[in-house]
């Protein structure tokens, strides 16, 4: 057993580091640091997607015939870790990490040829139409209906918590095409052009003050049957496949380490009156860091299993649960570190393009919104309660 | 980057699991609990035959040259069976202190004997006033004509009653007073001036408190050349904490397995306990903490030979985190067994108590989060 990477992997790490150094602009880096929401705004995120695509790194997890870089699990680890360390923007994961793999796995050759290159290049921006007002954790109870009319479906209903629907030109959605005996039956996976007549979007502000999610309404929206992925009524299977990707989407420890470092740097700075000198803050900093160490080791155990062709088992729920809890612990520590500066609310967005001098030092602006928005970590992608149900069933066999 | 076990390591784990499951039954444990020695010399001999006592000792000294991963595999198996043989005291700590500090002659004299199963050791270091500070030693060793004279008191000496020799730490003094250096001294069991208050240790095995009153030792009782032993003590204790962490993982895994089974069988209100979501979620949390503990024990083992700050951070991080997980897992195992969990009729209580002992050995979670923070430059120790 050993924790070190091989000489080839070290060389790859250097290549990634070099490429990030030459292509990540100070503007992108600053914008990312000052973004308190989960996702980067598209102008920032897509600029980074284009830079990655130029190098052939636009979709690390895709097979090589669809434009993936054909990396080993270790290379993917190294890439993600270097990206986290450098503070790169978030790309449109709904495209690259969610709908992309589904189209690769279940889409027709025509769909693959049309959509995949547009995800890689950043031409398309995707949003995810899963949750509905009446269907949160119980996703399979969804009611948005697609009724067959010739070569089209006519869609009626509503989707909610749709991240960046106001930026996206495409949505992948789960819609009901049939009333099956089980509610999971009769769901289809469909690709929707957001400019189709009948689609309206309502912004939802989260408690951190960010406009990231929306409610989307469908009134007699006509979508070609050719936009359905895979078989009619099999959408639940495809959708679950994607959720597994969302849960297991890789390597969180490196990002969490950077988030903690940001808070730690603030705590050691005069800006916070050296919060680190409070022994309780110092201890909690170590406590969170140790939690990240444990998570990283678990991720490495999964990586090692993947590298040697073994099945890592049903650990993705386990990891999702810890990642969300540790993220919240980091943001909570951040609030305590900045102390009374947390009282100042800055409603304008984005923080990196304010037209006025903020009341508190710029680097403190995202801290409270990150904590507030971060309450969602234990809710989206299957709430922590759902994750515990899954662990009891899949890991413990209960 | 490869965390898979080698074929040899897999074999070691399999043979350890099998031996422990066959030998360390509930009946065996109850018998051992009343044994003044706290362990079985016959089993110790089998440990030697299996090569386990030689495992981490260098080949040049009659050992197999294994490392922290192999020790961890054994310790995890030992945890599953609540093994009370003095493996930690003799092999993980004692042999390592001799290997770190001893002269070549001392290593040749002692290490092969350990590997053969002919010598057991104990480490007398902790003192009441020190709490968990490894550098705090008030026991003195004064140079006298032809040797050393030791005075002081030691607490929480693991397996002291079973030890042929006790390694005692003392501050080296000369005619001008304390030198500031720590020395490690080999004190034979029953040495004049050595008195022991022996006790049954929480969770199995034996412990004792020692008083040393003008204990006279020959000049070569000092391990090594008289240079400060504190760095070696820190190294060995960090590695011992990694080993103890692996043992705790074995204990926790057994508690999880046992509790899972129980909640499936035990019926109330016409259905198994495990049909209740509140129970299922609790068990999910227990499983998660067992897995986190497993990751931390492995991490501490993989960092056992790192430079001192990285090694210390990994060891203290593991000790603190595993300790926190251990308390949760142990308390939930008792809770989910209901009133039966609080009785001596089930094994749950014995595993619970061993985890409680683990948590306090070499310092609890609060101490080790503080040490981690100090080694990280966040607080001043």
C-alpha cells in the first residue's frame, strides 16, 4: 500500500498545474472566490469550460469516442484536486456530469452527435427538470405530463428548484408519459429547448440573497418525440443512473480543504481580529480538517478500488452525506470567524462586479451567504434523510 | 497510489481473523477476565509460532520487517475478539522503543527474545501530574556508582504484571541536578524498590500503578547512549495510537454487526426493531462513523513513517476522530440493545468498555484535537 502517485501521474499533475496557471485568469479566480452560490454564473463558468475544451479536457468522465480525455481514475483525481487548489470556476455540471453521461449511455446516435459536442464546447447550457412542488424527495410522484400528439409530446406542469433555468437554453426533464401501476413506471426522460413557446420561468431567491434556482412552468409545450432519450416509460432508470453520478460526482475533499483554507486564512488575518487566537475556533478548525482527512481517505479507498477494477460498493450515499455535513461545518465556522462583520447584508450581485464600495472588506462578503445557501447541501440531490434510508437499505441490507 | 492489500497482507488478515474467531470466544474472555496475569501464555506461544510477535521487528534482529499496515491488520482482528494478550505493550511499543533507542547489543539481546515469545515488556511512562503530556516526566534517574538509581511513580502501566521487563522513562539527573533529557530504563520485574498496585483493566487485560523507591539498576539498563528519548517516545506513541485505532475499528465493526443482527431479530409492536426509520437512520450513522474511523486508522498507519509533524497530525487526528466515533458507536450499540445492553449477559458491555479504554489511552479526543491544532500552528501547545 502506498499513498504516492507514480512518476507519470506526477508529470500529469504538473501538466494540469501548468495549464491552469496559463489559462485561469485573475478575473475568473476572483469571481469564483466571491461567488457565494453553489454554481458560478455562466459567463465565468463557460469561459472556463471553453478553456478546458481547448485542451481536450472538457468532459473528464466521458469515454474517448465522445471527446473525453481517456483518463484513469487517478488522473481524474489529480485533475479535480488541482482544479480545487487553484480555485477554478464551476462549469455547467448539469451538462457535463449529468445529461452528458445519460445521452452517452442511452441516447440515439443522432442525439449523441448533436448534443455532446455542444456540451463540450460550452455552446449549450443545461438545467435539470426533476423536482416539482409536490415531488421533492419522493421524486417518482412527479406529475408533469407529456401527452403524445403525432410526432410531438405536449407537456403541461411545473418544475421547481431548477438551478440556472434563467440562464439555460436546454433542460433535461423527467415527465409522466403513462400512468403505470408503480409510480416509477410511465416516466420518460426528455430533452427540452428552453425557447419553446409555453415555457415561463419564475425566479426564487434563496435565503443567502442569491438568484440561483427557479420555478419553470409548461403550458402546452410541444416537444418532438425525437427528443426523448431511450425508451418511453424507462426514464426513471435513466434518471436514477444520473442521480448516482450526482451523488458520486467525484472528489469533494480537495474543494472542502480549499474552503477551509479560505476560512483559516481569514481567521489568521487582522481583518477578523485574528479569530484563530480564540482556542475554541482553533480546535474546531482542527476538528473540521480531520473530518476532511477522513473523507479524503474514504475517497482514496474508492479511487483505489476503481483503479484496480473493483466495485467500490454503495459508498456514494455515505460520501454524499459526509460531504454535505462537512460543507455545512466549514461554512458555519466561517460565520463564527468573521464575527460581527456578518451582520452586514450586501444585496447586490455579483460581488465581483459591485458598483459601490461594500460596507465590509470584500473577501468577507460571501461568508454569511455561503452559510445560508449551504443549508441546501443536506437537502438537494436526495436529502440526508433519504441518504440514511439508502445506507440502511443498500449498505446495511436492512 | 494503491490501497489494496498484497497477497501476504491478505493472508495475514485471513489467518488472524480465523485464529481470533476460533480462540477468543465469549467463554475465553470471561475466563481471562479473572486471570491475575490477564492473558494466556499458551496463546502467546501460538502468537510467536504464527510469526506475529516477530512482525514489526527488523530481520537483522530475528523479525519479519513488517510495518504499520501489517500491525493494523492484526490489531483490527484483535479488536474483533477483544484480545487481551500484551501485544501492544510488548511488540508495538516495547520492541519499537528498543529498536528506536537501544544500542546494537541491546537490540540483539532483547528483540529476538520478543520475536520468540520468550520476553514480554511493559512501558511505564505516564504520571499523574502529566495527564497526557508525553514530555512531562518527574521520575528521576540519578547516576550512581556503577549504575542508576530511579525514583518516582507511574500510572496506567499496561500489562505491567505480565512483563518480564518494564521500560521506565525518567529524567536523567547528575550531580548538578536534572539534565533535561529523558532516558528509558529496563527494569526487571520484581526489582527491589519496585512496588506495583495491579488492577483488572477496563475492557480486558491488566494494568498497574508503579512506585519506584531507590531502584538500583546497572549502567547498561539505560537504553541507548543517553541522548534524549522524547522524540523516540513520540514516534512510538504515534504509531501505537495508529495501531490502537485499528483495534478500535475491529471493536466498532463487531458492535455494528452484532447490533444489526439484534435489531433484525428483536420484535416489538409486532415488527422487527429494524423496520423503524429512527432505528435505521441511527444504524446508518453508526455505519458511517465506523467507516470514517476505518479511513482514519488506515491514514495514520500510512503516515506512520512520515516526518514528525505530519505523522503527529495524522496520529492525533486519528486518535481524536476515532475516539469520537468510538463513543458514539459504543453508546448506540448499548442503546439499541435496550436493557439487555446494560447487562453482563451480553458481550456488548465488554466491547463498550474496551472502546472507553481506547478513548482515554494516550489522551482523549479533546487532547488530540488540541495537539493537532498545536502541530498545525493554530494554537501554542
